[in-house]
């Protein structure tokens, strides 16, 4: 399978994150890339398709913020990574502020996504890798893998969060639409709900979003991913959420994914984007499912059975020592 990755994706390396009330080492670290590269055959560098495909799903003011934030942070006299701490919560009127802390609160939905000076660059190339995989399958590959990192599925049109800045899966799905695929499906099987992807396509009927994830009553991102979220307007019925309890193993995960695949097969999609997270693995340090390495090959075979051209986009997975084997197992199923 063709694998796309750019070494600039490695540059983003925040020192610490706010986790359960204290600062801990950043889980979404560049060593994740090394672990995946070591387990995969040769990779290709993506072509640079520019900002236009990114701006097709993201707000221009938000993208400018991602580019400017590290400089504004330094100009405010700060060192280290920019971290938001005050948010314009429900009911606050939109005000045009320029203070870095106000911008951070406006364009982030959590405080676990530090913006180091390379966040934009790394995420830009992560999105280019996803675009390359999308174009590879549009040109006839049955499946292609974008070794994305930073991940993307928590990033919405105008917000970052959950280690994500640019939503690579959404950029890829939109690129497929713009290349003439009438309907695109996104299957999200990261441990966490992909709130950003869901939000981006919430009112649209042309991109079907289905997610299998840890129930938001116990797990991040809490405010999205409940079973009754089905989309709105033209997008009503084009969002499917299948939350599962902590401790979930292969049998019930596979059943839920099967329900998502049935819906995808019925929706008339001409191409598929898979947001793949290996944080469903039993030993993941921040997650609570119980999948085993061999399970991923089986899950991938079920996905391949739908018969759609498929761009696989990497999302989470934080057990670095097992990450290569888990990704290789998943890709072997296609
Ligand atoms: N105490 C992805 O897998 N932190 N993002 C949760 C739990 C955020 C995960 C805190 C986890 C984000 C792409
Ligand atoms: Zn995740």
C-alpha cells in the first residue's frame, strides 16, 4: 500500500500537556512517527497542494491564527508553548480581540492542545499527506495510507483541540467531493469521538460521518458523540454515532463497526476516508478499550469488504512501543 508522510510533520513537539489536573509529558509526541515508520515499507512525500484544500473546510481567520499564534505568544513575553486558559463560553457576544490569550480561547475548545512554533507547519504537511492519499485512491489505488501526525479529527472549521489543528480527514473527504465523487463517507474508529469532523459536515448530506468511540458520558470530548446526534438540515441522518463502554473488546467493537459499515454501504458513497486511531488498543496509556494487535487486521478486512476506494488517515494511538505493530496489522487487512 502507498504510504504518504512528510518529515516536517515531526517538528511539532510540545513539552507538556494539562492532563487530569496536572502537567504531564505530551502524549502525541513525534516518536509516534518513528514507531510507525519503522514498521512500514517505504513512504512517499506528498505533493504540496497549497492552502486552498485546507481552506475548503477551515475558516481563514482560524488558519491565520494558527500561523500567528507562536509569534504573538512570544511578543507577549511568554516562553514555551502557547496554551489557552479563558474561553468565550456560551452566550458571550463575538468580539474582535487581538490579545493572544483571547485568540487562544476563541480558537481552541480545550487546554490540552499546546501550540508550539511548528504546530501549523506540522499540521499543514499532515493535511498534505491526507490529500496525497485521497488523490492516490481517486487515481485508482484501492487503498492508501496517510501517516498523519499531528492528528486532525478533533479540529473543527474554526477550532483546535485534542492534539489536533487541521482536520486532515475532513480535508481529504472534501478533496474527494471536489474531484467529483458525489457522496463521500468518513468512518472514524479512533477511541475518541471525532467532534471536529462531525461539526464540519453536520449540516451536509454529501459527506456521511460514522463514528465508533468511547461513550462521551465517561470520555473526552464529552460534549459530542452521543447516540442522538444525527446531523441537522440537509445533514439530518448523515451522522451516525455508536458510543461504546470502557473495556470494549473486539466482538462488540466489530459489531458496532459493522453497523457503521452497513450504513455506509447504504448511503451511496463513492469513496471512503477512515480516521484510524490505535488508541483502542488494550495498552493505550490514555484510553480504555481492549483491542489486541491482531484484531486490527480483522477490522480492516471488514472495512475493505465494503469495496470503496479508501484513504486511511492516522489519528490517535499513544502506546508508542506497540504503535508500529498495530498500524501494520490494520494496513495488512486491506
Ligand atoms: N484525561 C486523539 O486521539 N486528553 N486525541 C484527554 C483525559 C485529550 C486525544 C484527557 C485526548 C485527545 C486524536
Ligand atoms: Zn483518540
